[in-house]
C-alpha cells in the first residue's frame, strides 16, 4: 500500500509518498517539482506510480503556490517567476539533506524531475548539485537567459509594459546565467537525462529545449543511452501518458538497478 503524508521541512510544505511497508527504509529518492500556477497535489499520479516501484517521492510546494500562496495579484505573481525558480532550486538541497540525514534517502540514488517550471528547476539544479544522479524534464528547458528574453518579448508583444528597469533586467539575467545549463553543459557529466516536449507548446518553446538537446548529444557519445528526447508531434503544454510512463521507466532504469 502506498501512503501520502503532509510534511513541513524547513518551512517548506510537501507531500511524502512511499510504500507503507518501506516507510522507514533507506530508499532511492526522487523530488518532483510542479509547474507555474500549479500545486504539489497535481503530480500525485507520478509520485504514486514511482512509489509503487520502490521510490520515496517528495512533492514540494513552490513559493507563492498552493499552501504558500500569499494572495498577490496575477500581474505581480508573474513578475516573481524567476525568483520562484531559483528559490525552489535552493530548497531542493534542503529537502535532500533532511531525508539523507534521517537515513530515508539513499544518497547514491537521487533523481530530480518536474513539469514545465518544475522541469526548468530540475535542469537548473543540475548546474549546482552533483548528488542528482538522473533527471527528467517534462516541458522544461535549460536556457534561462534566452527564455527570459523570450518571455519579455511576448509580454511587450501583448502591449504589456515590463515592470522592470533596464538595470533590473540586466541584474536578473546575470543571476540567471549562474543556473543556465545551456551555458555550462559540461556540468551534466553524462548523467542520465530524459526530455519530453510537445512540439506545439505555446508556453515553453519546443525549439529552445530541442536545440539544447542537439548541442549536448556529442557529450554523450560514449553513453548515448543516457540521453533521450521524446517529441510529441501533437501535444501542446500538457504531458501525455507516454511522458508519464517514460518518466517512471527512466528512473526505474537508472536509480533502481
């Protein structure tokens, strides 16, 4: 039987999903991050299937989302996008440290995954954390700087005045470069990495993700099986059943055996 518990770790609300009979064991460990304007509960189907396979899974609540909502307006909320991404990357390490220290997570078998913004968090975290042994990005992309510029172009194209000065934009881009995997792809170190992306995605451009995948293929020449990109020709910004199943199989392959 799989159980779902509410935990609060370092003031981060999260869901903890694990098989009841393995609750106190040291298990392979996955942190799955949700998307922008979503919430931790929305990815319970991933967590349940992973827990059934023998993983301990954590679904954290991102800043300003779900239980951490602060009632800010939609316009202000969107202005906090990158703050949320970077805050979540830092919080992943806090969560990992807690479960490793408690003897509940195997430090040699830790995976990261996420949808949309959560996929971006996952890819950004790979620039910082060697402890992440395998990763899955569903509709995410690693090119933080390029995506930030694309977002601003989209807003201006809709006639929305950017709530930032040129200096603020420059400062933000400087911070984002530190987490931009497309600018430091050597930090992947051939770790297993799976992408799923719909070709018709209007929110996170497919091209930005696919260009990155193409740029790192040579780095994986010795271990081509460690890198895979699933293209859904018809999908927009919603992960298919194929993407869900591929996520489970990826972690089963690289963290269980």
